[in-house]
C-alpha cells in the first residue's frame, strides 16, 4: 500500500518521523525478517551488525529462509533488542498503539514490526511480513489514538517507503504479531 514516500508532507502537527532507513530488497520470499533486521541494525547504528545472509544462516527455521515468529524473540535478544510478540488481536491492540510507537521511535530509534498477512490466492495460508517502521502520520487530527494511524515503513518486498495501517480496521486477522526495537540501555 504505497501512499507516499519519505518526503510526503505531514498531515497534522502530531506526526512523528525519523530520517528513513536505507531502501533494501529481501533476497528471497521468506527472508523479510532478516532483511529488515539487518537494515534496522544498520539504521540504528547498533553495536552488533549482521547481514541478511548471516541472519538466515544462523536463525532460519525453514529451508527457504523463513523463521517462526516465536524464534524472532531469540534473534531480538541476541542483538540487544527489546520485543513484544502478540498472539491475539486483543493483545496487540492493548499495547501497540500510536503513542507506543511514537515513544519507541523517540527513545529508542526505528523498530521492526511483523504483521500477519494472507495471500488472496491462497486463503488457507497465513504468514507474516516484516517491515521497518520509521514514522507515524495521521490524515486528520481525528485519527489520533485510533487504528487509522499510518506507519511510515520501509517494505523489503518492494524496496519502497510505504504507509501501512497500524491495524486493518475491517480485518482483525491482519494484525501485528511481533515488534522489536533497540534497548537504549544496551552498550
């Protein structure tokens, strides 16, 4: 869902954006998590760095470079990142709100969010897709503290900056499953 690039004019005085991360494209269908984490480590100038290939080689749980969402917690901790994983839409909505995202961006730097998504061509299959979040924008002041908040993301599938809804208002199955951000107290 490309609604605008990094130079899009902010819609309200409440928008918050960091400088965008470098655009990168994932190497394989299931390596969005590794591509994002590698780019996130670089963008946040983390003490530990790793390439997409190194992350896939060490942590992937599928032959195609994919990873179980539960394994992402281990990856985050290995790099000194804090994280949340969400198992229900109610869990995600109770924590992952626009003010939570803005606070993480202000205090800790960019974050990675992985959403549960579904391919319309394969309705029985569900998977997740990771993106780097570097800002949040609102179309109007009335969107403040609502699910209509839009996240500025770097999408490794398209190698583009996009605006992505925090939650799809009409699809509770398309929800964030995992978030991670730098632990500002890490060396």
